């Protein structure tokens, strides 16, 4: 039996880090043909298939030898096997520089491939130094040595251009030889080997080491690795040649650009191990396959010319992925491949602790064979089809098949199993035959199954820290959502200047459509968090913002782009508007009643800042080449002026990616927050859902509507004033007032604060009407501007206060609707319905982004001024004031006793709850 490591062992960290560095050097040598192969192809005049065979041959050796090296590591220890492996690879790589013909190249490539076998050695060696619960992270760190592929792509092109491929091979050979010597003198034999020698035991025979390989699940499981590792190796080898052929870049640019795939596909393997330890290998595998399906589909789309026959004649346009989005997409693909590689190897030391070398060697061999077979297949497909993107078509078919097969197998395994029995199943069905009691939970990850924010002890000891982490990760994601939602409000004003011939009416619809789609999407997003989980849905929703951001960056550079594509992108910007509903619903689950109002106010208020940020940032970033050559050429607007209008979309991309990663790594799902759509649909039967929709339309609908319409209104009513320089201040005031005043509602009661909000908004509208009536006076604009700031401030306070009311309302309602249920059951139901109502009311209110500007336009068309629209808003606020008083704040209203209790000192007597009429 192997020694079980439970504490830190002398030499543990040194063994891990030296093995990782050595694997980095080995991987750099193993993938050397990705760079020198391009020059060899030209020198020997090879076709695509011959080139694919050349770059794949080292991968063949490195794959096949892994099984033997893994067994030898189990028998004789990783230190000696690792050193000998590196020295053998050094000799073969040095001799490569003397090869002259294609057969000689292939023979030398077989020897170079020995370096790739080092992975099986390192996995077996490193895993023996760490306990089971830390092996995922440790092996993830070791596996990050895949970054050696990126090292080769960064450095080798410069050596190649300066000295030729022969010198490059010799330098790499010397490097791995030096590494072998350093490794021998800085590492120790592993604890298992030392313990066996102390007992005088002989190494296990090779036949016994091979015994686990008769299990079919090992072979089935290895197929996952065929994609996550084999396709990684294949693309690492293929991408430099692909970039040269498709985008016409030189070898140095191709090497550095290809490293944008190899780098994340290597370094983030560490995070993959951490995620597998924390959240479970199955979840990591699902994400790997789902995102890989999306990325390979996008990458496989070949350059295409379209002709659309319209009433006025044919419209033609061209679709092709540019260099920048290609790099971004392969970066994302590489990142998720890294997660998948770590998830696969997390299983091996758990289920085969005594045979890590042989089983890890077999899995690595199958994966490595992908790196041999796929480049040859890529070349053959190019020769057969003539389509450069055919390599990604093959990968799309491969990963889609793996995803479907894995999902169906999981569903088959779980069919008819419920409750405790379900928790005892393995993460993946491949392991079911060898799944034992000691394996239960070893790979399942963590979820918040015990979440009691109303329990003061729980909240103070652990709950508050978790809730705050989720809140502060949610806020930037929501801010970016608002920024993308409102990006067209700035972009449309610049389209005519860069050559687009859209009419004023067409520009108006581009600005209005995000408001409509965002409002509609909120209805659906309201119910997503309890169905999918807050962490998963927030990550997905944030990633979705990439689509309109990148799309806008491309289409604004091409004035010939058809209008319907702009309409589609405007609708897709509504993805940002929809995110608010799910974000608020998610955060509402984390906080106790006493802090919920402030938490929701911070989330929404600082998220609302995205409106102000977009109106402030875009006018600045479009005046400079922020992304250099990656961002594309500027558009001329005059003899001397130019704009980089594409930056209005591209500027958000890196922040969206960073936020999505942060949400995935740092947020949590709450098990008790799970609910189906049918369970949440009960809110449509609650009258207070509809009352709060009305009230929240008066607050948030006003905020978002005034944000969209204020620039145009100020410009039309005061044409002599450069009002556009100040328009961002209004949304800024509204957002800050929302985030800064949530505590007021927690202290005095949301209903009472909302009453004052309506009074302030009525005063604000009357003030705007007054100053519009004297707009010829020199001070009229500043009075008009000040009154709108009052409206923005009041709307922000009301946004916080109305949301604070919802959970209090539903707690009171559950006492009436579920009188026989225990307190915890009523509280859970109230939380679920509160979250759904929070999202649904935000969906209805979001239509204000469309109707407020439209009301201005209709009023001007019908009456010649905007006063009629403002009188209509005033009348609406009167109805909101009456509804708030009647339903909630009057004596006998639903929240009267709740809010007056909050205002009383703790020692004061509590009035009895008011009886409520049946609905």
C-alpha cells in the first residue's frame, strides 16, 4: 500500500516546483516543430499532409512512451526516470540539427518526442507527495508546465530568424540537458519509494502495474483527454502555420499570437485543479465542453459572401473572422481546455492511488495520440477540402460528440436515483464500476447547502464574508451590463459622422431597441437564478455581453454593413438590461432582512453607474487608438479628424472577460435557493407583485427613461447650451443616491421612504415645467438641470426603497398564506418569491427606457413641446403616492407595523400585526 501523505513532507514544495519547471522545459522541446517546422516545410517543399505528419511525429513518441514511463516511475521513482528521460530527449534534439532529408527528419522527430513522455513521470511523482484533498491543485500546478509550448512560440521565432532552425534545435537540446542535471541535484526520492526501500520491498512487477488497464472505464475516460489535451497539443503545433496562411503574418507575429492559445491552456490548469477540488470535476468538465463547442463552432465558420435579395435590390456583404477576434476566441478556448485537463487528472489519484503511473500514463498516452493524429487530419482536410477552417470543424464534431456522450451517460447513471443515493454516485459514470464508499464526496466540490443568514451566529462567523464576496463580484458584472445596454445611446450619434447613411428615424430605433429587448429579457431572467444557480447564471449572463460588444466593434468599421445587422446588435445589447433582474434576485438570497435593503441598493446603485460610465468613457476612448493595431484603423470624419468608433464596443471586452472569470471562481450557489419556473410562477397570483411593478416603474422606469432621454431633451430645449458635456451627471447622481441610501430604508422602512420619494419627484417635475416655461431666461438651463438632478436623486432613492419593501411584504404574506407551515419553511418561500418579484418588477420597469423618450417625441409631435409628457409623468407619480399609502404605509397597511417596529427602540412594546384581507 502506498504511504498516505497527511502533512507537509520535507522536499514537498521543491519536488512540485522543480517538476513543474522541468515539465515546462520538456514541453518546450516537445513542441519545437511548431516553429522550426514552418522553415523545414519551405526547405523541403512539403505538402500539408507531410507537414502534419512531421509536427505530429514527436507527439506520437511522447504519447506511446508515457505508459512505459509511468510504470517505471511507479517501480523505480520519478527522480531517476525524469532525469534519464530529459537526457535522452536532449541527445535526440541535438542530433535533429544534422538531419537533411524528410525521412531523417521523421526519425529524429521520434527521438525528440521522448520529452513529451515526461508528463506521466511527473504526475506519478508529484501525486505521491500530496494528500488526496490537495492532489487536484498540486497536479494542476504541475500540468501548467504545458506553458512550455508558449515559451517556444515566444522565443523560438527570434532564434529561428537570427540563426536558422538547426541552431534553434541545438539551443533547446542544451537547455533540456542542463535542466536534467539541475533536477537530479535539487530533488529527492518520493516518500512512497523511500518507505518501500526502508521495508526492503521489491518494485511491483510491470504486469501488476498494468492490471488496472483491463478496466474499460479507464479507456472510456481517456477519451475526454483526447480532446482537452490532444486537441491542445495539435493546435499548439498547427496555429503558427494557420496564422501565416490565413492572416499573412510573419513567423514572429504568428508565434506570439499562437502563444495566446498555449498560455491560458497551460497556466490556467492550476485554476482547473483548484476548481475541481472546490466545485467538483463534473461541473468543470461540463463547462469545458460547453464553451469548447461554442468556440470551435465560431472558429470553424469559413469566410463567406452573402447576397440578400430585398425589394429594392440585392444587398451583399462579407463575413469573416478578423485577426483580433480569432486571438480572443482561441484564448477562451485554451482557458477552458486547461480547466478540463486538470479535471480529468483529478480522478486518477483518487481512484487509482497505487497505480497513478500506469493509469496516468495510459490516459496521457491516449490524449497525446490526439496531438499526433489531429495535425495529420488537419493537413489532410486542408488538402481534401481547401478550407482553412476545416481543422476547427473537426474539433467541433469531436467535442460535441464528447459532450453529448458524457451528458447521456450521466443521465443514464442518475435515472431513478434520488435523495441520499444520488449523493453517493460518482461524479462521472466512467468511475461507477470502481466507485467505493471511500470515494463518496471526494470529487463532488462544494455548494452552500447550509445557508441561514437570519441566524446571527452563522451570519457573524461565516455568512457575512461569503455574502459580501458575492456582492462585490456581482457589482462590476452589473455595471458592465448597464454599460453594454446603454452603449447605443452614444454610438448612434456618431454613426453619420463616419459614413453611415441611416435616417434619423432609423437611428432612433437603434437607440430604443436595447430598452425593449432588455425589458423583455428581464422577464425571463427573473426566474433563472433559482433554476440554474446564481454563480452559473451570473457567469453566463456576463459572458453573453461579449457578443454585442465585439459585434459593435466590427460593424461600425464598415459603412456598407446592412441596417438589419445593426438592429440585431441593438437587440442583443438588451442582454445587458436583462442581467439586472437575475443579479438582484441572486443577491437577495444572500443577505438577512436587516441588511437586504442596503445590499440590494449597493448592487443596483453601483451597477446603475454603468449608464453614467458609458456616457463618460465612450466619448474619450473613441478619440484614440486604445488597442493599437489590434483595434483596427480609425475612421476619418474630416480632413484632419478621425475616430476609433470601434472602441465603443471593444473597450468593454477585457473587463467582461475578467468579470466573468471572477464570478465563476469566486461566487457561490445556494442549495436552498433552487426552484423550478412553475414554483416561482406563483408570484403572478400575488397582487403585491403587480402593485410593486407599478411603483418600481415610477422609480427605476423614471431613472432609466430619463437617462436615455435627458441628452436629447436638453439639446432640443436649450440648443444654445452645450448640454452634452453634463448629461452623465444625472445618471451618476441617480446611481450614487441608490447605493448610498439603502441604509435609510433599512432603518426607517422602505414604504415611508418611498412616500417622500414621490413627493420629491412631483416637485422635480413641477420645477422642470417651470423652467421650461421661462427657458429664454439666461439662468433657465441651470434651473432645468438642477430640477432633473432632483428627479435623478429621488428616483435613485426610490429604487432602493421599493426593493427594500419587497422581502418585508412577502414575509408578511407568507404568515397569512402559510399559517400552518413552520417558520423556516415560510422564510424560504418568502425568499424565493421575493427574488422572483424583485426580478419581475425590474423587467416591467425597464420598459421606461423606451417609453420615456418616446413620450417626449410623441408630445413634441402632437403639441409642439414636451410639457404634455411631463404632466403625464406628474399624474403617474400621484397614483404611485396613493398606492403606496393605501397598500403599505397607512395605519392598517401591510407594512405599517413592520416599519414602525424598526423605528422603535428595542425595548419598546411591539404593536400586534394588522389583519390582512384575503386576496
